[in-house]
C-alpha cells in the first residue's frame, strides 16, 4: 500500500494490524470522496480531473489512483454515497403502520436536513440527472425504482383505507423531491433573493414548515 498523507483514524494503536489497515483504508477512501464531491459539484464531471482532486486531497495522483483507479470509479463512489442516503430516507415512507402525516413530515425533515448538511452531494446528483444520467442511470433504475414502487403501494393502501385523499402518489413524491432538493441546488439563488450570503437555519426551518403544511393539506382526507 502506498504512503498515505491524509490523517488516519486516531485512537487505534491497540487494534490488530489487519483490522487497523482496513479501517484506515475505509477512512481514507471516505476522505477522498469528501474532497471529490465538492469538486464535482463546482466543476462538473468533465471539468474535474483526478490530478486536481489529488492535489486538493494533499496526496499524489498515483496514490489516489491506488484507491480509485479511474475518475469514473471515484464519481460512482460519490453518487453511491448520495443514493445510499436517499434510499435510507425513502425506506421510512414505506411504513404503513404509522400515521401518513407523521411519516411524510419525517421524510420532508430528513430530505431538507440532507440539503442543508450535504449541499455538494445533492448538487452532484442533480447535475448527473440534468445531464441525462449517462454515467449513473442504470444504478438509479435498479435501486430507486423498486423502492419507489414500494412506497407507492403504501400510499395506495392509505388511499384505499381512506387515511389520505385520493392522489397520484408518484407525482406527490416527485414534488417533495423537487421542493426539498431545491434548498441545496438553488440555495445561492434563494440567498440572493433574500439579500444574504447564505441560507440560515431559520430559512430551512421556514421552508420545512411551509412544505409540510402544503403536503399535509394535499393528503388530508375529506372529513
């Protein structure tokens, strides 16, 4: 294994060597991905080079390519991390035992928290979609579509039971995605309109309250 310049995981002196090596490698790969996600968000896939990422990560290009042999491999790791987070949050929608309003409120809160805490990751994902998902389309199809169908099945059960109003569940989820992700992808525009350098926690809280109110009004069953 080549020499590593990024900081290693502290407090592991007593761990077995093999285990420590595995943990350190995972940490290093995560550190590289954290640098790459911002660069992909700022410059796009085509405008970002392995050499530039290596320089930003304070390591040689050769060293970086030991962990990620190609730019596409690193790009896929970045998008895998985004999608893993998205799918974890989507799984919470497929909970038919809880109240629909509570489930949707929690989902909206989680999506907005992701937009606030990981705006670069959200932007990279959005840029891939806008470009036609040429490099990551198959992963989206194979992983997102089955879970989306599972969520829609739960919505249809709620509708059949009279727990929510009749609606197109697919487009409701699309709209929630659009509203919550815009607080990452278009945060600069929002800040300009609000005449501030960047959105504050209160802006996100106000956005959350408004989106939740709109969605709960939409699903409210007659009577």
